[in-house]
């Protein structure tokens, strides 16, 4: 709950940021998820509420930049990012 990831570079990993189960008030801000082997930001069968992704560079990930698999997503804001 209330996890904030800010001003990080995650590069050449399998998955940049991997969220599972219940995540509330998650913020990803001003970060780079770049050139990962699978996915930049992965919402994996999780219950999300009040999630914000802002001001980040998410690109050149081989499978997907942002992926949501199953789960329950509420109030997701993706704003002001560079996503390729």
C-alpha cells in the first residue's frame, strides 16, 4: 500500500516493475523503464486502486511497455509519459 517508485532507471531486466496481488495508491513517477527483456510495467493479476503513472519514459521493452493481465483495475491514470 502506498508504494512510490520515483526517479529510477530500470534497464535490461526481465520485467521493469512487476505488481502482484493488491496494490493501492501506487505511483510510478519520473522514471525510465527501458530496454527490458519482457515488460516495462506489469500489472499481474492484481487488484489496483488509485494507480498513477506519470512523467516516465517506458520504451523498447520486448513484449510490452505496460501490460495488465486479468485482475481488477480501478482509477488508473497514465499521463505525461513517453511510451513507445
